[in-house]
């Protein structure tokens, strides 16, 4: 019964623990210096980095929930927690972008005066931010392609490294050229870049929440794969959905007028779906004659016409 022998999501406990500790420490540093030099930019960024700690806690919670065993009332276990965490992470990021853009527009309308010493402090603290956020993003680098939840954590941290880099660059130019407008303009540009990165995460996690077919699976190819199995004349009621960000389930009805769906046949079907599409939970219902109505699937219409 060991379905996901090689599909158990990689263990990111250490990455989460290190990431949360580093970021919590950075929030404290930023808040302290923001208060010391009276820099709204640093205080705002501290608030934003606090949302990162929350994002990492969410993603970690999702990753831990996957490991909880199914029970009589939750027959799939808690795998969907990873999809919810990815979705919550995308929402958090979108809110952070909104706050960043709002703040930037306010500053464009009434630019603050920036003293030299204050500017240097802001740049130094933001420089530490580049290092911390990049280091945390790298911890999640290897899992970002195979698991949407880990990708959420990675996107969040990479976005922040970008924000910190923007703060440093804008701070340097402002000190050198006296361009006070540059800081808010850079913030708006960064907000836009993060929005582009987050939109995909938001759309994909929302799609999975509504039991959409995961992007990695082509439903037409799955339909053809099942239809090509020996003895199968038709496939319908095909449903493919994600139970978590790295677990895919499938159910289908196979019409086999003369075929015998023995264990060997089911084993072959499961192996093909596993190897070609990474589908780990397969449930097939076999019948000799189609007695169910196809669930508005793009299957061919029934061929038996009744002549009167």
C-alpha cells in the first residue's frame, strides 16, 4: 500500500526553521533601526518582513499537515493544507504589494526629507535584508519546481530580496543625486515585478482549490493513455485533481465489453499513470457496458441509437 514511496515531499523542516529564525531576527533589527533613525521606509519594510515570517509559518504548517495520517473523517488526510498555504501565501504577498504601492504613492505626493546619516543606516539595514532573504530563498530553491507550497515560500523570499535591493539602490542614488522621488518610484517598480511573480502562484493555487487539473498533467493525454489500454473501448467520468501540492488523484470509468480487468490490468494502468503523469492515487471502475452518463466530459457521444 506504499503509494508515495518516492513522492514523499522533500523534508524542508530545517529550511523553514532557519528561514523563520533569520527573518524574525531581521524584523527586530529593522524595527529597532527604523525607530532609531525615524525612517518610515525601514519600519514599513519591517512590517512587510513580518508578513514573510507569517508566510513561512503558513507554508511550514502546510508541509507538516501533509504528514498527518488520514482518519475516518478525513480520508485524504490533510494534504490540501499545502494548497491552502500556497494560496494564503499568495494572498499575503498581494496584500504586501498593495501596502507597498499605497505607501509609495503617498511618498510621491509628499516626498520626505532624507538626512545623510539616515540614508546610510537605511542602506546598511536593507543590505542585510538582501543577504537574509536571498539565503532563505536558496533554502527552498530545490523544491520550487515540484511543490507549489515550497514555490510559494521561495517566491515570497526572492521577492523580498528584490525589495531590499531596490531600497539599497534607491538609497544610494538619492544620497548621491538628491533624487527623493526615486525611492517611491523604485518601490512601485518592485511592487509590479512581485505582482507578476505572485499572480501565477495565486492563479494556480486557486485553480487547485477548485479541484482543477494540475498544470503538470494534460487531461487529453491521460484520456488517450487510458483509452489505449488493452480491451478498453471507452473512457468516461474521468476526474483528475490534486489532493495536495505534490499528490495527484484520478478516478475514471472504463468500458471493456470483452476485456477482463484483472489485477495485472489494473497494475499496468496504475503504473502507466504513475510513470507518465506522476498520478499517485488511481481508482478505476470497469464495466462491460456504459451505464453512467458521462459527466459533461469531452468524450465521444454514445454509439447505440435506438431505431423506432
